[in-house]
């Protein structure tokens, strides 16, 4: 018999499954699972592949249990701070002090709405605070010409700037936070052209519409949260959410959400800056406005909006804004003298913790995760694993005695 080392090793060393057909089927299934895992990891060069992976990852309705539970905590916190404020000064929750409180809440709420919208769209607007401060200067200097003439130029510049930044994000496909940070630095240059406080020239008094202004913010917050829970709206708005390789382009479908989120958030910041200035007769002090950016984005995350985009709650924005507004008034009456930057840092840190909770416990109930590699290819075959099979039978049961021929060293018979 001729010597065949390959045949000898195959017959004596490699195990043979009991059911060869099942073994081949499971091997093909494992190869398919590896291919799907590589696809989900970002292998693929076309925009269609990226969008398909994003939709598969976001399929299904987000779980709202974590949001509702956290919103109960925010409501209890707002009620507790309100009780402390009432204990300190019962007049603080009665008119006219209540009007001032509501105007402040509406202004902070507009900033938070802008931050939450831009976060959900995956393009966090870091220029919110500087834009609000620029609008404050515009109203303080031009308010004597009427509310419309004072606000229209600010709105025009804010919207034009938002369109330019959106085009930069879409054409170059750069992170939204980086582009809006560049815009924030540019707006800060405009803000710091003033070297002294600017006296308010306007005569508009928003306290007569305090309940309407805060009610309008509350309505927008709740309606926006409710719309964000709808799967098609959530998926459409959050197409810029990182998935796979975040540097890959997302196609033209992301253009409108990015443009809309940046334009609306910038307009909200203009309205907030005007309310901040109109509610008080104090001069507008030059600064950067970045502390209000930190407060706005921190509050949006604390309300339940994920820093990664797309996910958010229902009433979280309303409760978080109410809690912070009450706390600021309470701290002012108690003379705590806490810097806004310190408050922004604390709120932002809390928002990061909430983001982790939301991303961990708010994922969809159904996902496109690869199936278990140990899953059977058919209902009749046994599960397969990469390890050696539990049972196998060699090709032969008796030891082979004719593995070599006589050769020149053998003995002839």
C-alpha cells in the first residue's frame, strides 16, 4: 500500500461528526454569522450600507420605563425645591414675584429646548449661550426702536449663521459639536466688542404675558417629547447619531433634520436672550455666554435626552427646567453666591450619568444583534460549537497495520 501522509493524518487526527450534513450546514451558518457581525461592525463602503445598519440598530420602539421613572425623580426634586422656596418666602410664589420666576423659567426653557432638539438630531449646538448673549446686547441697544426692529436683525443673523454651520457639517461631514463650537467662538468675538455693561433701552415688559410664555414653553416641551417617542420621527431626526464608523457620510436624508435643528435651536436662543434682558432693568454685562450653553445642554441631558442623540423622554425637559429655575431663585434669596459655571458643571455632570442610564436601559426591545452562534441550523440537528463535537466516530475502528509498504527497509515474506 502506498504511503499517503495526508490521508493518514485526516483519518487518525481529525474528528468526523456523526451527521456530516448537519456539520456542513452549521459551518455555513457560522460563516454567515461572521459576515453579519463584520457588516454591523462597519465593513462596507456605500451610503446604503451605512443607512441599513443604522436602521437595523434603531429598529423597534425605545423603552420608556427609564424615562418615566427618572421624570418622577425630577418632579419630586422640583416639588421639594419649590417647598423650600415657599418655606423661605411664601411671596416668592405669588405675583408679582411669580411672574419674574415664570419669565426666567421660559428663557431657560427655550435654551433647553434648543439644546435638546440639537442633541436629538446629533448636532449639539454649543453656540446657544453666546447667541443668547448677543441677542441680549441687540435688544439692550435697539430696544427703544420697538420689539420687532430689535429682534428681527438678531433672528436673521442667527438663522443665517445656523444655515452656514449646517452646510459645513453636511458638506464636510464633521461632528456637529466641533462646527458649532467654532461658531460659538465667532459669536463670542461679537459679544466681547463691548467693554462695559450696556444699559437696557427697551420698554417691553414680558411680565404681563408670563403665564402664556411659560405655558408656551411647556407645551412645546411636552409635544416635542411626545413626537420624539414615535419610531419614524425618532429615526428620521436622529440619522446623524453615530453608528459604525462615525466618519462615514449619511447621505442626503440627514440634510433637513440638521438644518431644522440648528435653525430652530438658534432662534430659541435669540428668544431666550431677549427674555433674560427684558425681565430685568439691570445692564447687560459683557461675557462669553458659555455658562448658559453648559446649563442648556446639561439640562437637556438631565431631562433624559441622550448625548449620543435620538433618545429622549416626555416631561423631563419641563420638570428639569422648573427644578433649576426654582433653585436659582432659592439660591439668590439665600445669598448662596454660586457661580453659573459651577451650576453648569454640576448639571452637566448629572446629565452624563443620566445619558448612561438612558442608553443602558432605554434600548429597543427588538434589535438586529447577530443570532447565537450555537443556534441550530435546523430543528432536527444538534447545536454546533467551535469546540470538538461531543460524539464522533473515527473512519476505522481497528488499528491500521498496513500504513506503510515494505519499502527497502522492510522484511520480505
